[in-house]
C-alpha cells in the first residue's frame, strides 16, 4: 500500500500520519512460549489434512452428559425447503461445529472441572459462545428461505435446542 502511495508522491510517514487516526488500536497480551506461539500461528493459517482431522476428532466424541455439544440437525420440514446453496453452507457449518465440539471436548477432558483457572474458565466460556453464535448464524442464514410467518423460529436470543436447530416442536 505504501508503495502505491509513494508513486503518487505521498511519503510513508505522511500516509501513516493521515490514517493513524482511523486505525483501530491494537492491544496485545503477553507473549506465549515461542514454540506454542509458532504452533498456533501455523495451525490457524493452514488446514489440517483430512485424515489427521478425522483421527483427532474421532478421539473426542460427544460427552454423554453434554448433549449441547451435539450438532443440532436442521428440522426435516425446513431442510426440504432450503435452496441448494444454503444446504451446502449448512453442511459446512455443521462440520465446523463438529470440529468445535471435539475441541471443547478435548479441552474439557484436559482440565479439572473443580479447579479450573480463570483463564481456563474464560477459554471454555469463549469456545461455548462460539458454538452458540454459529448456531445463531445458521438460523439467520436459513431464515430468508422460510415462509415469513415462521421467521420467529429464527430468534437467536433464546437458548439453543440440543437436537434440532429449530426446536423439537416445529
């Protein structure tokens, strides 16, 4: 970007001065151990090989007493009326939720539930909220395909049902 503006006769210092008032402040936490940071940076920028991903998720099946980690299916009457593009997106979102559920399960098994640090509690809360938000997103993506009289089914502020995305009493 700076090179493009240099061609226009704007120096990098001037550019930074002009745009700095619009930049979002970036607060950073304390650094991690370098090997862990490198692992995180790599894993968040490279897709796992399918076999490695399957082998890993197979180790962390849904917990018997955490039914909310099951990925809720779309109710059959609604699934039958969704356009193919929305269906493909929905299948991808279900796959992402399954990965997240396996990650939450792995994390939950790695901590002592009676003696969790504040960071562990925060991590668990954030992971679980991501799951909640993805389910809300799923509903909002499907909403335009529904008859307007059923739009109320897509409310996202209420608790999410564990088995069917739009509840068991459709």
